[in-house]
């Protein structure tokens, strides 16, 4: 049984006339008659009763007409959904993101994407860059918003969407907070709250490298994974930290953020979109295109 046969049957049931049905279907009457006989043979029952003057549906035909219309409707809906999914207008999109994306990237992109693609089901999952890349490579995430540069090899393509730089986070009660100018070298004797090398290797490497360039190895008193956790530990007085400047958009009453000129050129970083081209969906491509059109440089504190 084919959808073509169902459509022919429905038109014939609506017209109850082979000539008019054939005209609506843009076909000759003989092929229509042959198609109907094949359908009745396959079903094992007559769909119409015919006389020399008229034809009408059998009881079986009336029941089958209702089912045929439902099947054609559902097939049409499925076709429309498939076409919409192929253009990115419908379907689902799962995006992993690092915590600092909540300060600019997500508030900027999500409303714009939902307005442009309201029929796409959007699912967001917070995680670390390392875990996000792993899930993208496995296909359990469509896209990732990660912190770059990365300290690991990956099959994903990385495209920056928000450029940033590191700044110093210190407790407002700290002696350095009263200085007009602070350099990276001034931090050599300070305790650092830094990033875990296993869960945030990119930022961990950047901090160590920046301090080495200033002539010292940072004394790490405490490690954490998320930037927000690190700032909270700085607020608690456990040490100082180098954090992405985008975090200064949040209100941290007990923390002062200071610009370190050495870091702006020597330690560039960004938030980036990560994807694997081989199994990227149309919805993911549309999100990437929108993200590229909204790329910004983070304002310095």
C-alpha cells in the first residue's frame, strides 16, 4: 500500500465519480481504476459499491476513509517537520556551556535565537570545557560554549564568539587593593586561588604561564573548577586570583577587580563555540551563524 493509492482513494471517495476524481488527480481514468482494484485486493474487501448510475462507499470503505485521511495528514505533518528540521527551523538543540557564559553570551544569544527559531526545543547544560568537549565528540551535545584557549586536543572545531582577557581579583581588604597601580610581579608572594589542572586545564595553564613570564611560580593555596567558585574563595580571603574580565559584570561587594596591562596582550582568552562538523545539525549551524553575527569584545574594567 502506498500513500499515492490512499490519496487517490480519498479523492474518489469525495467525488464518487471516476472522471472528476481523475481530473482532480491529473491522471487518466484507467490507471485510477487499476490502482483502486489493487488497493481493494490488498485490503481484501470492496471500498465502493457501483451501479450503472452511481457509486457509494461500502461500510468498510467509510471506516477506511477515516483512517486514510488520518494517515495522509500524519504523513504530511511528518514531511513538514522533516523539511523544517533540515533548515534548522524545527527540532531540538542541546548546548553545553561554561559558567561564565551567563554574564554575556547566553543573555545575548538565547533571546535572539528563540525569537528567530521559536519551534526549536532548546536545552542548556552547564559543565566544564573539558567535559563539554568530551560530550560533543560523543554526540551527546550538539554544541558547546567553552573557554579558549584549550589545553587539550579535540576533534571539535573551535570558533571564538567573545574575546576577553584576565584581570586580578583581590579582596577589598587586601593591602594591594589600596595601590593605584599593580603589576603581575607584585603578586609573587601572594597565595593564589587557581584552577584545577584536571578540570580546567586551559585557565590553569594560562595563569601559570603568565606568572612564569613575570618571573615566579604562583603559590596555589586553593584550587577550584568554576570561575564563580574561585571568586567566592577570594571573597572569603583565601587568596587572590586571575579571572576572566567578563566576571566583573556581576556584583561582588567584597572583591576588587584590577586591570593588569601585562595580561591584556600576553594572556588573551575567549569564549568559543565548539562543534564537530560530521554530525552537526541544521539547528546547530543556525545557532553558530547567529553567534558569529553577535561576536563582541568584552569591555575592560
